[in-house]
C-alpha cells in the first residue's frame, strides 16, 4: 500500500467518526479487513463450540492419572475422537491467526503510532497459537501411542501432564497479554467500540486469575485442577466471548464508498486523483 493511500485513509478516518474506511478505485474495501476479521472471529467461536461438543459428548472425562489400567483403556477408546478434536483445533488456530492479523491492521491503520503495542498483542497471540499447537501434538501423541502399539501408561501420563500446563496456565498467561494489549489498543485508537476494550481488560484479569491453577493438581473431578473446569470458565469462555464480540462489531461497522454522503464521496474521488498524480510524478 502506498504512502499516499495511507495518508488518504487516515484523513478519511477523521471524517467518518472513528470508523476506518479503506477506499480503492472500484469503491470497495480491498481487502475488506473488517469483514475478514469478523469472519475469522466467528469461525473461532464456531470451531471452539464444535471442539467442546466433541470433548463433552464423544471423549468425556479422563480417569485419574495414577490409574494405569483405566488411563490406558480410556486413551485407547478415545484415540480417534482425540485426533478429531486436534484437527478442529488446528483449523481454529489458523482462524485465530487471521483474527489477530486483522485486529492489528484495524489498529495500525487508525493509529500508526500504536504499532509497537499492536506488535506485542500480535506476537503474544502467535506465541499462544504455537504453544497450543505443541500441546495438540502432545495430546495427539497420547492417541497415536495406543493405535497399533502397546500403550505405555507412563508415557501417556507424561504427555497428558505436559499438554495440560500448555492449555492451562501457560496459555492463560499469554492470553492475558493478548487481551490486555488489545484492550489498551481498542480504547486508545477507538478503531472499535470502547466497550469491547473494557471486556478485553476483564478477560485479561480473569486469565491471570486462572494462572495459579497450575498448583491445583491433576484430579479430573477437581474444579481448580490444572487445565480443569476453572480454566475453561474463567479464562477460555470469557476470551471467546470477547473474540466473537469483536468479530460481530467489525462486520457491523464495515463502510463502503457507496454509503458515504455525496460531499465525502466527491472528496474521496478528488484525493484519489491527487494520489494518482503524485504517484505518476
């Protein structure tokens, strides 16, 4: 994108009451960053819901880790369901990459001076995705260890404990950084409604509250166990609510050239012609 176009976009932002407008010659957003940010956010929500259904209805609660026989039987019985869950999570992480990329673009387009904070959010988001995928690989290892092989209970236990920390306290810490930086960016830039920023601050606090669950043990029936129900209710669900809210708002606030007033539309055309002339020179 040329410097001239960037200046035009910033100028138009001030005339559209904090709604970002990206104008190209055909009069459409190209690419429509708000649309794709919203689609990605909704995809994250739908895939998370699908993953929850698979876990709740097809996998179920695992037995205690010190019951070798029950653990081996459980992992063997749910191997395919576990791999299917990981497949869903892989697509979920891909959608999340699109979401955080689009979110960063919304901010830096509106307030270029906040790019360093946006980079913190983006970097923490990518690291969270990487940690999650490593955890998925470890969980997938528990499934593959039972398929055509003689399962080793000690290996299953080690892999389970490892990915539990990744999905739990480690992920919560990174999510807290993503949410806190996103909250600051939202409120400072006004690229999105401020109430979504306040939700993000609350999400960051709840994720930090979930970090100490790493000391809660691994009992499957304990609410505060590592990676247990407390993490899902205090960290995962609120974070998902924020992502989906941002997605709906991003789609709702899309602006196209044909929706502008005649005066602003004429101004856009004049500025585009000026940019084209400057580029030609």
